[in-house]
C-alpha cells in the first residue's frame, strides 16, 4: 500500500454539537466511541470529531501506512518534526508531526489482526 490520506480529524470543544452540525448540514452519520470521540460516516473519507483533552488545535489529515517506523524515519528525513510520539489507539498505532510549512498531520498503521 502506498501512503494515502484516509482519515480526517476535527477537534471540537463540543463533540455532540459538532457531530450534530455535520449530520444536519451534510447528512453524515456518526458512531460514538465514548464521551470524547465520534466517528463520522458517509463523509467521503473516514473521519472523526475529537473533544478529548490534548486534541490537536486544527483539523488534521491522517495518512495510512504499512510500516509506521519507516514512515517516521521518512518524515524526519524530509524535515518534519515529531509533535507526538507513537501511541496506541483503538484500531492501531500512530504519531503526529508538523511539516516544514506548519501543518500538523498524523501517520497511522492498522493493528495486526
């Protein structure tokens, strides 16, 4: 698999209202994953609304890869700065980085089944 953007995350101070907005405005569905996170459905790309403490400050694109360690090495070699070290989450593992122009993104790998 080539590295591809396959997820977008929207930070929110009010997850319920943000998710309700996306549903009303665009017809996107949602799946609740607890009090701080909703997954978005039928948005054209997988995504979520994050209200958790420590959420990113701006909308973040997330790249899927097959080898997280290799992707991290490539990001650093290309001039990216790691902003959050690798961590586990339901479904996989990821890290966050800032590219030289200032955008924060993440790279993730699915959990082996």
